């Protein structure tokens, strides 16, 4: 009988030990479940840009920092012209206008803003006949600096200083010839017998329609709070080469812009009506600048045939301080095609002076 009680006691003891173990295990499990959450104070990682679908481009060119996209101007508005004159001298039928070239940086999501660049005399941002992009070295540098760059196709079929208002033209005897033709090309406002840009082909209208096309039609998220239907020029950075440099400064003089970089420019020829000592266009000497001179920079080459004219125009007429003018002293360089490029075009084309261009233009 005692043995039975002993066995029963052992069984009860085992059961009690088992129950105690289960209670302890359950409590520890419950405590584990209600451990305080781990709080991660690290900032979320920045997502990389979603690649832009460039199927809408007439042509593309991949560069180190992004993609150049050719946009047919008439696609942005059917009333906009894709080519220049179709009659007259062969020279002028082959030059000017062309297609827009838009540089989309690889890191579009973190782009700083929009940069507008103007080509030199007769230049086409994208030459639809040759299948080439103008100033591609410079456009890549602008993208590398963090901007969406728009190289606008505009009424650039004639040289202001040679074909329209030069000393050997009738325009040389017209008061403020250069200023008139630049204003007409920009806004369509004013009158001149030497330029008749219609409202749909002005710089203002073309830029507005291009930005609207990129953002609204193609769904490209342009940087900043740009309103394509009412462009705020104070948010735009400008640059230009040669004739395009003077157009960029003309805009900066008459409108507030974020910055302007003059590349191998700074002079339009004067006229015979009330001539000035510098023989420079009247608009250069007009008082006041909407864009502060502190936001204007320039880069020139001593080997440029027009170097002294540009330097005099920038220092005497514009009033640009010497420390805001970068001067390079390099003769020629040979491009990838084996062609020797001289000082004037070399300022924007020569890859070896990238640092000088950056110092001049990226502030």
C-alpha cells in the first residue's frame, strides 16, 4: 500500500514540475512578444531616378552624364517651323532652326534646375540632315553639373553681326539694328526690315511649348516648380556660344534670370546713327541690368579672332569685373574626327578646358 502511495506521489510531483515548466515557458514567450519595438532613426535611402522613356525622341545620343534627345519643334505645336527658309541662298536654306536638343541627366530626380543654351550663328542644336548634336561636350558638362539642359532651336538662320547689321549691310545704317532683331527673335515684338520672326517661332513661344510638351505630353518630371505655360525666367540658367552668347546676355539684361554664362561672346556691332566710341550695339549701353552682374560670367580664348572685341565689350560696355571673366590661352586642338578646331569654337568644344568652363559658368 505504501508503494502505491509512493508511486502516486511521484506522478503528482512530475505533473507539478511539468505544469511549472509550462507556465514559465508561456511567461517567457509572452514577454518576448511584448518586447519594445526597435526604432530606426536612419533616414530613408534616396531612390534612384526612373529611366526616361526616350521613344518620342527623333534621335538620341548617350553621353557620360545623361542622354541627348532631339525633339522636332512642330511636335510641340504644329504652327512652329522645323526648318529655315526654303528659298534663297543655299547657305541659309541649310542653316538655322533645326530640332531642339534636350539633355536629360541620368540622375533626373535630383536635378538642380533647367539650363537653356543658345548655339552660335547658323547653328542647329540637332541637325536633322546630318544627324548630329551641336555642342555635345558642353551639354554633357551641364548635365554633369546637375541640370536638365535645353538647347533651343530658334531663329538663328542669319548672323546679326554679318548678314543683318554688319558694317557691309544696310542694317548698319539703322539705329539699334542689333537690339531690334534680337528683341524680335526673342518676343516677336517690334519692327525691323531685317528680321520678321512670327509669334510661333520666337524664343519665348518655342521654349514654353517645348517645356509643356516634355512635362505634360511626355510625362517628364522637370526639376523645380516650372510652369510651362508661364515660364519664370528667374529660375532659369542661361548660356550661349558666340551669337548665342549675346542672345543669352540680351535676355539676362532685360529679364531677371538665375545666371548667365557668355561663351566666346560679348559684342554686337554698332551702327552709324549716333555712334559711340566702342562702336558697339546700342542695347549693350542701355542703362540697367535686370539680372545682377554678379550672376553673369564669361569665358574667352586669347586665340579667338574676336578676343579683343569681346573683352572690350564685356569690360567697358557690360562692366563685368575681370575676375568674372575666365581667359584661356590655347591655340588649337584636334577633335575626334581629326579636325583642327581654332580658338573661337574651341572655347566650347575643347574637352581639355572643362575645368575653365566650369569655373566660369557653374557658380
